[in-house]
C-alpha cells in the first residue's frame, strides 16, 4: 500500500474509535466510573451524554421530600424522564392531605382527631394501612380509603356505634376478597355496621376462593351487615357465622349468600359452601331481614345455639337443606307482604329438632314459631319435626303453605309398613309440644300430606270453627292420605277443609285412628264457600 494511503486509513481508524456511543450498561446513577468519557450513568442504568449533562440535578425515581418553603407541599421525583428524572410538586393540602407527618416525605392521609366512627372501604383504595399514604378511611381522596375490608374493620371504633361503608366505581361491583388479600374470617365487631355501597355502584361483594385459607368461615358477624353479598367463589367453608358481641346480638339486612353450588337434574347438590348462615353463639339475639341464601352443600340456614333468632322475610333455596332449627328459639315471620320462602332445595325444606337420624341426640328447641312460610318444591319432605327433647321444646306452624315437596327424594314414614309422605311429619311424644297447627295449606305434596308419629292419644288438628285458622288438605294424590297417624295414638281433625266429596269430605283421605267427629248427620268440616279470612283453595300442581 502507498505510504500516503496508509496514513489516511490510520487516521480514519483513530477517528472512528473516538466516537462515543450511548447505551453501555452501568450500575450507579449519576456516576461516570462505568461509562466512557463524556458520559454518565442514568436512572435507566445506561451510560449516556444526557445523563452526564443532568448529573447535578438527577433525582431518584419516586423519591419524595416535604418542601421547606410551602406547607403541605411534597416534592416527588417523577418517572416520566427515565434518564434524569424530574422533580414535580404534589400539593397535599389541595387534596385534603398533609406532608410527611409520619416521616415519609410524601403526601399522607391526616390522622383523625377523635374516635373513628365512619370509614370507607374501596377495592381501589390504598392496599395497606401501613404504607404511604397511610389510609385512615376518609372518603376523599380515594387513596385515603381502605383497599382492604379487613383494614377498615380494624380501624373503626367499637366503643360507640360506628360504620364501615363500602364504595366503588359506578356500574360495576365493589369486590373484596382474594383479590384484595383479605384474611379469613373477616370479622364485623359488635357496635359496627358494615354497609354496602349505594347506587350507582352495582353491588358490594365479599368473595372467597378455593385456597386453603378460605376453608373456614368467610364472614363472622358480631355487629350488623346490610346490603352485602357473600360469594363462595369455590370455597368449602361457611358463608356467615353469627356470634355474640359484648352487649347484644348480630343482625343481617338485605344480605345474600351465594354458596356456589346448584341442584342438578338428579336432585344432587354440586359442590358449594358447607353452610350458608349459621347461628352458633349463645345468650344473645339475632335478627335476619330479607336474607337470601342459595347454592349451599349443607343447610342454607342453621341454628345450633341457645339464643333467640328472628327471621323476617327472605329466601333459603337451591341448597341441600333449607333450614335446620336444632337449638334456641327461632321465629319465622313475613316482612310486610314478603313471606319467608324455603324452596327448591335438594332434600328437606325445614327441620326442627335432631333430624331424621333415629340415632341422633334429641335437641332442645324452646320455641320454633314458623308463621306464614312458603315451603315449596323441595326435593324431600317439606317440614320434619323430630328428635326433640320433650318437655322443653315447643313448635308452632301457622298459616304456612306446604306444597309440591317430596318428588325427588321420597321420605318414608311408618316403620314396618312405610308410606311416602311429602308434606309435614310431626314425630312428637304429645300434643303439648305442638303449640299450634292452624291456618296451614298442605297440597300437591308427593304421598301423604300430614303424618303424626306418636303413641299419644288426644291429638287435635283443627280449630274450633271454620275461618282463618282452618287447615286445608287439598290436591291429594290417588291412594295417598291427607292425614294419618303412625303409632298407637289417635287424632281428631275437625273444622278443616278437605278434598273429598261434599257428602263425605274426608272419605278416602284419612288414615287409621283419624276421626272427624260428626255433627248430627254431617261432619264438622269446612265445605262450600270460603269464610272471611280462610285461606284460598289452591290450584293443584301438575
């Protein structure tokens, strides 16, 4: 090669080697030690000339400090500039917050001055009460609301009546649970009301999941809950457990429990929560208004404790068992015109006492007052009263509608000569335990409508005259009985309405040892037009 050409090539090579290219990796932002000449390390951990130019003003992303010249003003290093960062002003005061009172150097939620009696939980609020901005449950700004329901329930004062209010986005549910890392069970303390969100939020949901931590109870209530839905979400525990607070009992209003199961065409219940609502604690009273429970693999409603429980309206459906009253005193009554409805369960509708297992211990139920309940279309028997401690227990069935039960799981009564019964079975030692049986309609149930299992004589099923307390036994299948007694006892039925012909209304519809006392040449029965207050005669189910 010519000497002149070689010199030119050598000069060009030196020029090329002197070009500084951005992008080499580095480890310490603002420093030049890992970078080529005329470059520094940026926040992106890459060498660049731009990083060298801003090295003196570079800030660490998300770093904060409180301004020394302006009150309630925080300075925050923004991530918009990935190389140098940029200090931005965050006006805490304009958002109802304060700067750095807990040492964070950032906007923080102010501490309440007095007892905390009202806090807000929002699934899009702050996820932890122990990190910036240290939420305290204020409604505004949103970041001061509790993102976890458990944090809100722990923050509120229990010394006086207090409220945890749920909030959320319009048109969608506000959902707490596995997604918000809730611990189980969530506990609503005594004196505290957990209140669901108002419109336009779609609904308020507590949703568990199949993880092991949700194997127990989802919500334990010592206080009050209103307008909240419990979603099993694949969990296998209990939906709600009602317990006693230090000064009174719990209450539920407009609460739903969706167990996650369903009744399949064969009459079996697919997997769901093992229990819907359980009353376990003693010595306090509970009240449930317009509660709905469905999709439970066990009882939708279960009373085990020796306390007083009021169920006003509501529905208990699509579960293995509708209601099991095996302890305490329970009253079922309508909410205005809305009756308690126990329907579409795979097995029994309502059980009072120890249940159908003859080996089960007897239960003491001081009072089971079932008034104006609709017990309909359950796969098994409508109402079973059995295995009760006598004396010490009392049962009342008044103005109830028991219909269409027993078509999937036949319930047999009668020992060595069993017969199917779909309506009501009263397995009692004496009538003293049956405080009242009046104004009920038993109709279109599979098999017999009412069976009394007793060796006691002197049973009377019927009022003293036709009227509001008249029982109706209608839509009885061919070969079935409206009323029978199993055992060595006897029952007298009078002033009730029967399905038979007018000249002998009970002919063919009563079993052995059942009598309807004659009045002259006619029976003491209610026939012809209905009297004022008497229940209407239903149209038979197909």
